[in-house]
C-alpha cells in the first residue's frame, strides 16, 4: 500500500478493528479484516457466512437456531456421526436424519416441524395443538388448500418470519413451504436466481411429461 501507519491507526475500513496483529486483505482498494472481507465476498456471491468459523459456506448450509453453519462443525447428538445439511433439530439438539427418524417423533402436517408435546390426529395426519387455534378434538373447522396441501388456517404462515398468510397474500414456494414476499426479497440474489432456475426446470419437466402422454 506504500504508506506508513501508526499500529493503532491501521484499521479495517468497515469495522475499524486494528489490523496490525491480525493481518488484512485488500478488497476493492480497501484494507479489511478477514471476517469483513468474507462477509463482503459472500454478499457478492449470494452465499452465507458460517456463524462458527466465519468463512463462506460454499456448498450445503445447515440452519441451526436460525443461523447458518457448515454442517461438519456438528455431530449427531445420538450416534456422534458428522452431520450434513439433512440434520434435524429436536429440543435444541441436532441429530442425523437416520437417528431422528428412528426416534419416531411425529411431524406436524402443517409446519413439518417435530411435535414434542401433545398431538392432534386429524385427516390422517398429526398436528401441533398449540399452533392450531381452530382445532377442537378430532375436527378441523377451517383449512386452506395451497401448494397441493391442506393447511390449518393458523399454521398457514411464512416459513421464515411466521407472518400469517391468506390466499390473497403474495407468497412463493420454497421447499414446499410458503414464504412471504418480504422475506423472499431479502434472500441473497444468487439464491433467488437458483430458485427461479429450479422452478423453470420443474415446469419444463412437467411440460415434457405432458407432451409424452
């Protein structure tokens, strides 16, 4: 950089952390600490930053307690196996998919999350009691049909922010779950492009199947 600095003056251009002892990375003419450099790079690539090692998550992401991580930072709480992005959270602990399935934990037919307490059985499925205000024993009084599924009106909500939705609201399908328009707009641009591409591919496949018939 062809300049001389007092050690205490040589700081990250974003967070102002002193760089003399930790090193720096040049980024678009700026000197940045590595965490800030990784965040800037991840933002440009539309990727997540691991909340444990603070490096960019290049491939699969494990979401644990609403934060993104590299899956291999964790091990199954039951068998000790290194986890993948298919891991499941139960009572604040992470389990590999085979161990989770062996536990026989019922899955709510609306939100697809494990049911840890009381269970309501209706329409051939199991449901959370606490989140379904419209349930009386054995009956569903109101439901909506969306994404090729029947939803309790109380459970039909954004899978990210839990805002209640109606069929009049704008929402998108992410992994067979509804996401409100506001949450979708806050997704990384690269992720939105991948989702749009996946939706186009699915429609092309469906059109191909119809043509073959």
